[in-house]
C-alpha cells in the first residue's frame, strides 16, 4: 500500500503561480505512475498530468498544457505540480494519485487506473 500526502494549495490571483507537492510513503517500490487530477464544484474529476515511472514520460490534460509542469524527485518519492498562469477556471480540489505497475498513456488519463489517492488540496484562483 502507498500513502500520499499533498500540500501547497491555497488562494492566488489570476495569472499567479502555485506549486503542489505529493509525498509518497509505504510500498513506493511498486509505483508505476503518479499523477494529478482535479475536481471543481459540481463537475467530474479531470485529468491534469501524470508521470510514468518506467520511462519518465509525462502527459498533460489539454486545459493545462503549456501552463502546468509535473516533475518528480526520485530520492524523496515526491511529485510536484508547478502551476503557472493560473485562471479562475483552475479553481478545484487537486488530488494526487498513484498506481502500481505501468500501463498505456491513454489509460493513465483515467482515474480508474489509479489505486491510491491523497486527501486533496484546495486551489482557488480569484479573478
């Protein structure tokens, strides 16, 4: 079992930046990918970004391409999400997620492919 703890959310004005962190503990040797999803009020979860451990390939959701950057620190078992040029529509709870074993890039965009989740961190972007 892998446990995830997120941090770094908060309130920021439009155009500003935030960096989220997600620290993994437990059976981290089994991690195949770690990523981020978000859920805005009244909406379904949306894929944000993910890193596949085996080849370090990175994938982004269309709405965040060019603005958000996902990265990882192998030693600290931590994944980061650098969020730049934030927009009010980025307001959501952001969840870190991980899965054991690798899979396709398409599958990694689905929350059903992840088996451990963090508690979520609120990001609010004011206009």
